[in-house]
C-alpha cells in the first residue's frame, strides 16, 4: 500500500475527536497593564513572542492576541489556568513567509497535549484597536490517550 | 507582619490592578465575581503582591489551595459537578462556603469563582509563613 493510502486508511480507521477553545481580550486593558510595568511579561510570553511584539506600534494588540491564544488553548485542553501549565509554555510563532501563526508548546503544556492524544492543532488570531481574539482547534487521536 | 497588614497589601493590589474602589475590596468579595477580575487582572494582582512582599504567589498556588491537590476526576463527578470528596475539601479550603448549597448543582470548573479576598489573604499569609520557615 502506498504511504498516502496508508495515512488515509489510518485516518479513516482512527477514532478522532475535536476540541476547540476561544478567548477574547481587551487591547486597552493589555496596554494599560504593560504601561503600568507591573506584569512580568517574561513569565507570560515566550521570548519569541516578546521579540515579535517589541518596538511595534501595535504591541498591545499583538500581545493581547497571544494572551488570548494561551487562554483558548487551555480552554481547548479543558483545564483552564492554575492547573500546572505555565502560560509561557504556550507560544505562538509566525511563519516567516505567510505570517500564519501556529502553536509551539513546551514543558507541561506539551505533556498535557500528548496525554490528551493531540495529533494536530491550529490557531487563528484576529485583532483590532479594541479587542483581540484567538481560536484554537485540537485534533485528538483517542487511541493515543 | 500581621494579617491586617497583609490585607492592606492585597487590597491595594486589587485596587491598582482591577481599578475597583477601596471600599469594594472587603473580605467576603469574590475576586472573579464581585470584583470582576479577569485572568489577566489576577496575574497582575499576584505580580503586585510579589513585588511588595518579595515572594511569589501563583494561580497554581490558588488552585492547589482550593482543591488540596485532589485530581480533577475525583474533585468533580462524571456530570461535572463538585463531588462529595471535593465538597469535603472545600469545607477546609474555603470555610465561608455553605457546601450543602453547592451539592449536585455547582460545576467543578467554576470553583475558582468562589475564591474571596479573605481566601487570598490567607493564602498569602500561609506562603509568608512557609518562606519564613525556609529562611530560618
């Protein structure tokens, strides 16, 4: 059997499940908190996320969208904050050419995802001057749980 | 440091982070419900307390205090409500709660909404005691 056919057959015979999570954040609130200098940004965002937003005029929008993505991911996992996953373990990276965002996980976030049987994940971000929204979709292989 | 001094630190952190009035921050006010804190606000509050007192209190600490480390599948029933095991734990961790009023009708995932200003003060007080014993 060809590899493509094998993969297709595997997908057809695998019991898949889908989980979604969505979150909305106020950009003004994020901006106010960044300006107050009270948030420890490095314990919330990855170095890649901070570097991406640094020096940009729409920094608060970018960070609000990425914060929303972390919350949306936790909602999709079904655990929420405070269950042992650090927010900085959930990161967003952007494709160099298209700019398309994707999730990158480490530590407990990766472990939770593996334990749940996540085989594929996607994220979409959108933001304006007022709000930032993120939507995460996880595809789960029930046999890998 | 006395409990009332810790209360003042917590109160100021809540006023500055959430923008509520000082007189709204009473012991029995719930952070997420009465004071309207969102997750980003909660992080802000905890960072402010850390800066003021010099030790860390995290959202993981809050969850651990509330649930006592009981796994989710034991803390909640199959229907998603707080189980008897969970209610027994809540009696200890959140003594202000009338646990019988929650039986069979309060979702386990909403447990953080029961957390009050007084509960946060108690957690900070406990963490401070732990830090002092580590340093001695």
